[in-house]
C-alpha cells in the first residue's frame, strides 16, 4: 500500500475535532478525539473490543450528539444535520449490525437506498441499472430475496447500496466480519479500488492484519481515546505497538 508522504497528502474530507460523546450520563465513550479522513485514502480504525470504534461511526452519522467538539465535512459542522441529508452531502455508512431488509428483493433493497432522491425517478433508475451492472452478482440475483443471499453477497449488497448516491466518504464497520475468506478478500480489494477512485474510506476492523495492509493511515483507539496513529510501516516498526497488536491477535485469534 502506498504510504502518504508530504507530496501526496490528499485533501481532508472530514474531521473529528476534539469530540467527546456519551450514550448516557457522563460516561464518555469517546474522549477528546481528533481524527482526519482524507480523499483517496483508507483510514483504518483499530483497537480492542469496546474501544469505541463503532461509536466513532455512529457519532459521525448523528446517532450520538457530541457532548463537546465538532464533526466537520469539508470544513462545515455537521451539528444538527439529519441522517438523510448526510447521504445527500456524500456520507455513506455500512453499520456493524447488518441493515438489509431480508424479506425484500435485492433490487428493492437498492431502491430503498435511493430514498433521499425518490422524487427523481429517472436518476433512480439510472443509478439502479448502473449498480446492477457494476456488481454482476447482484444483477444476477436482482429479483431474489436478500435473505436468500450468502453472507458475502449480503455484504456486497450493503456496500453497493451505500455507494448508490456517489458518496465522498464511506464508513465501513467490520465489513469482513462473519463472511467467507474469498468474499473478505474481495471486500478488501473493493476498499482499495474505492480509495483509488478518490473516495475517503474509513475502515473499522477487528481483522488487524488485513486492515493494516489495506490502510494508508491507522488510528488505534482504546477506551475512547486515540493511543497511537500513523502509517502501517510506522505502527509495525513501533515495538510497543507490535507487542500490543500481538496481544489483540492472540485474544481475537486473528
Ligand atoms: N447503545 C449503547 N448504549 C450504551 N453503551 C453502549 C452502547 N453501544 C456501545 N456502548 C458502550 O460503548 C463502548 C464502546 O462501544 P463500541 O461499540 O463503540 O466499541 P467497539 O470498539 O466498536 O467494539 P467492538 O470491537 O466489540 O465492536 C463500550 O463500552 C460499549 O459497552
Ligand atoms: Mg464495533
């Protein structure tokens, strides 16, 4: 993976500026977190269970309101911006808890992803046709129920749905969890391809090795705080970090 150097640093798409967030009371799950997500870059977020990785993405999507600090997209605060507007602003999200309507067809699941532009039927049709061509496995299964797809096919349907409205940034929470290794390899390949097309990809992943391999830049979280950050080479050359990663791999069996 190409490392970021001063002459190929990409534009900032989104930023967490000193964000703290809590689900209830004053128990802060994110603590003074500052993160930068750049175009054409895969940013990996790793850390042990309960570190707050999913909460970062949920807070980005407005499910949690920052108690302090700010989340910005192209320099503008996202405070108070509703979820469906985020999609129109170019933010896409594939959550950790799977989000398909298993009793609906592949095509209807995609149609629901076009909800924010539902009044523009011509654009909706064009986007659907393009997506079903771009993902031939979904094209072949367009009339099948999402519930009849394999785990890997479902994951691709979720990713395809997130890409419908041409996002500028895509947030992926554990996209290779519980799918066959062949599909996992395809997902990582897709992630690299999306970054190569210029997207900012934010990858939360418990599979530390492949995450580090595919990421240009990595944040390590623990107890809602950033403990380390840097390129894959930097993290792997840091003795303390190598030891830490070794411990997580033992625990997770990764
Ligand atoms: N809906 C919720 N209500 C209250 N606390 C929550 C909720 N969701 C998560 N938490 C708590 O917030 C902390 C961070 O959780 P989060 O799900 O962000 O961690 P994570 O790093 O994504 O973990 P994992 O690797 O297990 O997915 C944990 O202590 C968790 O118990
Ligand atoms: Mg999580």
